[in-house]
């Protein structure tokens, strides 16, 4: 069975500070003191994290509408890699199991 692509997005960590710049932005973790530079798309993904969008598919749908010259598959792949980098660098907090929306598979 292929896992759903409609997974919940991680939330920005309280220790993460984002600063928008003309060419993208910079993220800073106050706990690890790591700077993370992002391009314009990375900055947009950061802005779309919860509470702006809740699921990965919502985020990708918004990006697809804004970047219509890029295929949905490329957007999904790049967005997934970027979110994984945010998690790895402690800039976001992955959702807890109890945050998962109820569906037919849960009873």
C-alpha cells in the first residue's frame, strides 16, 4: 500500500526565527544556533507551514497554482526534500500522532 501524500505538515519550532529577504530568506535556530539560507521558493514554503496550510497536499496545491510553469511532480519532490531538511535541522516540529485527522481508517 502506498502511503497517503496528504500528510500533516510540521509546525515551525518556537526556537526558529525567519527573516524574509529580497532573494529568499534566512532561518535561525536559537537552540542549535544554525543558520539556514533559503531561496524564494523555500521562503514561500516556510510561509505556507501551519497554520496557513495544514497538509502537504494543501501546500503543494498552493505552490502549483503560484508556480504553474513547474510540474506538480517536481514541486512535490522539491517540497518534500525541503520539509525534510527543516525537520533534520530542528526548525520545525513534526506532527504528533494525535494531530492526525480522523478518517475512515481510524475508528
